[in-house]
């Protein structure tokens, strides 16, 4: 387990505190709709941090070709119909280019700034010259509107219990997932980024925002800096 990360509950837990069985149960939200509307039909997608395939599988059903990358063999074992590659995101070097590179699940907010740079460098290195990078950001009040909870249509409750500062602009976030028959928790480190800080982070690795895809600014289409938006 990485320092600052923890997970509890039934089944295997990955080094960043994610429970494999939990993620296999989580429902997919609007992500596939946002992605489909932002990229060409049938695009080749490199999905970084795919987990069990919660978003992968709907994208496959919509006619996209997906290469799913995750560091957890237990997570990748749940993925069906996609090419899978076990690797950290920051250490990935496929020597290939893709129409779309996707960095979802708020991974851009990792507490380690150097890991974030590595992730974004991987995005920039693997996107085709005329392709795009889709990034999911945290909402503006993610770290301040706590505690909070929502009841998912799938019949479970998600709670963000706390977000406590631990230094250097990083918070320790604790989440709970309560199902009728089981409960999981996850504690992880996350770095809040204003829109300006986010765009500066992209610029460090040769990327820039082409457009914010959702009204709340949580989904972004980025391109290489030399490419017109």
C-alpha cells in the first residue's frame, strides 16, 4: 500500500486503496455519453487507469476500440473485449499513438506532483497529432463541501467523509461506499487544482485546453499545444 493510501472491505485492495470488488459493482454515469460526444466515431482510445472496465465496456459497446491500462492485475482480470496492459500510467511507453487518450477518475489530482507530470507526459506521448486527450477533473467544491453523500440509482450510498490538509497543498480524502451487504472505505491523497493551476499543469507537458466539455468544467478536451483547438 502506498503511503497515505488505505482501503478496507471485502476482496483484493490495490496499492492506491481501491477495492476490486467495489469497483466491479459501481455503476457507470454520464462518462460514456461525454466521451462519445467529444471524439470521432470508432476512435482508438487509450484508457489510462481503466480499473475493472466500468467505462471501458460501454465504450466498446458503442464501437470504440479500447486499450485498457491499469497497474492492478486483479482489476484488469475483470475487463472483457479490450486489449489490456498492466503498467503504471507514468511508466507507460507503448511506442504507439491513439486518436484519444483518456485520463479519468480524477487521476490528474494525484497528491504527488511528479506523478501527475508523468501521467500527463504519458498522455502527450501517446496522442496522435490530430487526436485529443480527455481528462476528468474534480468539481470546484470537491474538497470543501464535506461531509456529503449521494444515493446512487444502483442502490448504494457514496460518502465523502472528510478532506483534511496534510501539507504542500495536498488533502487526505476519506470515502465510504455502503451497499446493503457490504461496506468499503478508501483513503487517498488528492491535490485540489484551480482551473488556472490545472491549465498550468497541462502546459508543463505540452498540452492545452481545447474546450471544457461540461458546464461544471469536470471534463476537458485537451490537445498538444501546437495543435489548433
